[in-house]
């Protein structure tokens, strides 16, 4: 059994819960320790039973609650060296740096941290898999390429970024430089690109999609969902056994 449950997901704060037969994992702690603990309590998962924390990158929407969380619950943290360098006051005794794009094992679970195109020190997404299942966390993607698609394909469940609607972003109130950053090759994935990615991955066998890391300024859950649905309609994709949800902020 391999579960992926987004606890928080938006450009304001991210935290995802992953559970395997022997492990309880958090990917990112980008909201307060209190809110993470409350969300875990709702799943009847006491915070002290978390075995490992994986960090995608050092931007505050992914690490803002980490320091306080670790003070209360000294749990091992896994990330790239570059990410650790970017996290302020990381307790060294809890830091377990890894080399991205290399698999490693943990209690029957294989972890594959993969490099992502994003403007941070050394960012990565994650796939976790056992003998029969595979789940993927893929947000903060400036663009999609074949290598990323190959990594993500055949996941049972994918948490995929669907950050912004390009027209909303272009006409929105963000300063020009920020718009360029988001739209750029190392920024964030648009609804349209996310929709094409979903179409490709359905053809490769994925059935469960959770659209994630939505911008609160330049997107709406219904718009993200509708963009994907219309892409799939154009592609004549049978949706009868496909689940597409939007992660709650
Ligand atoms: Zn980021
Ligand atoms: Zn982010």
C-alpha cells in the first residue's frame, strides 16, 4: 500500500503526506508546525510517528515550518546539498544529503529524487515506489521535458503542478519581473502545460492526478480542472476510470 495525501498545496505553502507499509513521510513543510500537526491529527497520524521528511527545495513555501517542526520532532531530513545550503538554521545532525537522480532504499520503499527545472539551488521532485505501486510529487516545474515525463510515467498517483492560467498571469497585477520569472523555463507550470502532461501520462497508464501548487493570484481550482478536461476532450481520452482532483490550499 502506498498513499499520497496533499495536506497543503498552493504557492503559499506546501506539505504532502506519503504512507507505505513501513514508513510515514512528509514531503516539504511549507506551513506552520501547528497546521501540519493539526492536519496529521485529522488523519490520525501523530507527528512524532513521522519517519522522514523530504524537501524539494529551499523556497519558503516549502520549508517555512521546518525549523519549528524539527525543534518539536527531531526527525531525519533528506534533501540535496544545495537545498540544505539554502535552509537557514538546519540542525546538521538531522540533515541527510543525497545526490539527485540516484535511487535509494528505505524500509522496502525506493526513493528516486529527480532534478527539476526551477530557480532554486538544487531542486528536485520525488517518486516513491514499492514492488507494485508508484507515487510522484512533481511541483515547481519551469517546463516539462521528455526526461521528466519518463520519470513520471506509470505512476499510480501524481501530484502535478498546475500553477497558473497564462492569461490571468499576463493581465494580473504582478510586477513584470515576477511574471517573467513564473512564466520562464525555471518558474512554474501553467494549466495548459499541466493539461498536456496529464494527457500524455494517462496514455502511459496513470489514473490518479492531483493538480497542485495553484497560484492564489493567477488561478482558480475550477479553471485548472476545466483546462485539463478540455485538453482530454480534444484528445478523445476516455475518462471513465480516471480521477483528476485539485489539492486544497
Ligand atoms: Zn519554488
Ligand atoms: Zn513552490
